C-alpha cells in the first residue's frame, strides 16, 4: 500500500512538471521576437558600372635575345628583379669576336695604305693628264686603280664596323626599364641568335583589362575615372582612367574589352592579379540604400528583406533587387519604398508574418533614425 501511494505521488509530480513545461513553451513561442528596424536611406551617387578583370602590362612583354651566338659566361638579374634601360643582363665569350675585330682592323690598315698610295699616284697622273703630258688611256688605268683602292678601303671599314658591332652584341643590355618576368639562360649554355633569354615587363603604369556588358557600354567612355580594388590587396584602392574601349564585342561573352590605366610607381600591382573596378559615369542618380546586413536570402536563393508593419507589429518577407555596393551599404533597385520600415538586425530568427518587438526606445521614427545613425557609424 505504501509503495502504491509513492508511485501515484511520483506520477502526479511528473504530470504537473510536464504541464508547467508545456505552458512555458507556449508562452515563449508566443512572445514577439526583438528586432532593430530602420528606413532605407536616400543617396545620390554618380552612375557607375561594376566590372572585373585582371592586371596586365600596357605593352606586350619584351623578349630579349642575343644577336650573336656563343657560350654564356655571365648572367646578372633573376626573375622579379628590376632592371633599367642599358643595364647589362648577360654576356657571352667575346674571344672570337675580339679576334675577328683585330683581323678587320689589320685589313683596314692595309686597305688604307693602298688607298693613300693610289690616291697620291692618281693625283700626279692627273696633273700630267691635265698638262697634256699623259695619254688618256694611260690616265684611265691610274684612275681605275685609284677607284678600286677606294672601294676596297670602304669595304674594309664596313667589315671593321660589323666586327665591332658583333663584339658589342656579345653583351646583352636591357632595352627598357622593367621587371624580369622570365629568365631562360644560365652560365655555360650556348646562346643562339634570336632565341629569347629574358622577358621584361613594364609595371608603371599597368592596365586592368575588363569586359563591359553591352547593356552598360553606353555609360562608358574614354577618359572616365574608375575606382579599382583587388582581393590580393585588401583595404587598398587605386584610381585609374579608361584608356581604350574596343569597337567590337566578344562573340562568346557579349562584352566589350575595356582597358583602365592605373599609375603604379611603387610596383604594388602585379601582372595577373584579379581586380574589381567601378567606372564612374558622368551623370548622378538617386537611389535607396540599406546596410548589407539587412539583406537575406529565401530558400530559392533570391535576395529579400523583412518589412515591418507598425499596425500589425509583424514583419513580412519581400524580395528586392540589389545594385552596387557603397561602403557598408548596398543599393536597392526594386522591392521597397523610402517610407518602409526594414529589419536591420535580428532577421535570422524571423519568418514571414511573425510578431516582433522593436528594441530601440522612443517613437517608431525615432527608433529607425537612431538605428540608421548607429549603422552608418
């Protein structure tokens, strides 16, 4: 009997506890969810076109090669090194070309002696011919010998210049200022004429090559400014200028190749970096913006916000079309009006039609203004 009473007491306690828990759960489920709200902010900005692309050199990479062949005996810069115009890059064994130059000089000296002798003899024979003391046929022989000596002397001088040039070509110098992007020669290798051994690129300025959609190409013109950011350089922004716009669209992407020139004196931007650019237009447009945090996505992946209705004290989901980013705010193209109250914080717990409570104090307008001010700060 005592055990039966004990079992009944335990069952009664469990029942009361379950009833109490169910009552508290219903109360929790029925409580409004606290949120912060605010109105979309009117903003006036220049019309802009957002595009992406990669950093490139304004000129094609310069392939540097030897003009003569020979064994490489000296190489200076490596990949990534900065070189100036005229700086020595590499050299080949000059022994053969020095000997060829010495032989050319000897031939030039011989030709000069022969030329001077023929010139002196021609001068004397010319005086005799002018005084009618020498027959014309004899004079023509001396003149022909003089002309031949002069031609041989000129040929010798040309051969010497060529030998001197080949000796100079044994030393390879940088044709422009830039960075070495590729080096394909090492000491001991045999260089062939015309075979590229260095690739030099210019990094100041650089260009960002982007594709402008055909729907936006009417907003872009040469000379417009563009703000450029790069994921590889967070927190930094660069200003460029539109230099060229292609006259035909890419048949696959239907975009127009556009090049934006950016000064790069510190060589911060490097070839191949991914870049985001906003090309600023000439006209200003008015828009509504919201903090980025106010935007959520529905199960289909579409962007939406929760709009608060003061008379019902409830929020309802509404799809919106977003535009460009302006700092921490995003443009809202369609879906809301300027007098709508939008949930700015707490939306992760919301669903369509749920009851909410505004956490900020004061009137509804005051709460929205205070929220907006805190968001902008």
